[in-house]
């Protein structure tokens, strides 16, 4: 079952639909989790489903929507610290996409599940390490990196990652997203 009109649409148009779907999902996650939006999950899903350029556009769209919801709906304060943390989240999410795509490209012979898990773990580790470095070196807040908090964030991200992969499969089935021909969404031209 493909949606009429989109199934024959060019890949670029389907990519735009996929980015839009994830931006909408970002709104729901932002409203539900506020400061714990699962950016690592979005980064890993982007790394698996998109080219490098599209994955970065996707994660930055998700980040922008999250910030828009935060400042307009959730009442984030307009302070230099909040703005700096917002920028740090965007940069860390972009780094997580790159780490996820690197991990995917390093395990082309692995099975899908192993490749997906490797991609997710790399994206999660780089995302959290980047945020910890920002907290340690610039903005403070290292006390928020306890084992229990990181464990909860990991669980939220892994659940979100599975949901995003399921959303992608559904989008491919409906013809509104493309299924990458290269495993894990990395192409030679992106390397």
C-alpha cells in the first residue's frame, strides 16, 4: 500500500517527507521529555536511513523544532546559558549523526541488528560525551551525568530508536520514504 502520488515521487521529495515526519515526531518527544529529547536516537535513525547530507539536515531540523517548542511552548528561559546549551545540543546531535554513520560504515558485513545497534551505541556515546565535555569545560552541569540519569536517558533513547526504525519501515511501506540501497544509509560519495 503506497500513498497515491508519493510512491512515484522522486527520492528527494520522499526524503523531505521523511524529514518532516521526524520533525513532527520531535514535537511529540519535545513535549513529552522536554530536556531529555532523545537526540541520540534521532541521530542514529538519521544515520541509518539517510545520506550524510540528508542525515545532517534531518537532525538539525529535529533540533530546530525541539528548540522552537522549548522556547515557545515550554517556556525555556531566554538566558545565555540556555541558548548556549541549545547550541551544544545541536552540535552534539550533528556529531552523533557522523559517529553513527562512521560506525555503520565500519561494519558493512554485520547483520542488520548488529549494525543498527552499533550505529545507535556510537551515536549515543558521542552525543553524551560531547555534552559532558561541554558541561565540564564550559557550561557546568556535570552533576547531571550520574549513572541513574544516564541509564534513564539510555532507555528513553533506545525505545525512541526502535520506534523511529518502525516509523521508517512504515514510511517505506507507504511509499513516503526511501529504503536506502546501501546498508545503514552510508554511500561511498558521503565517506
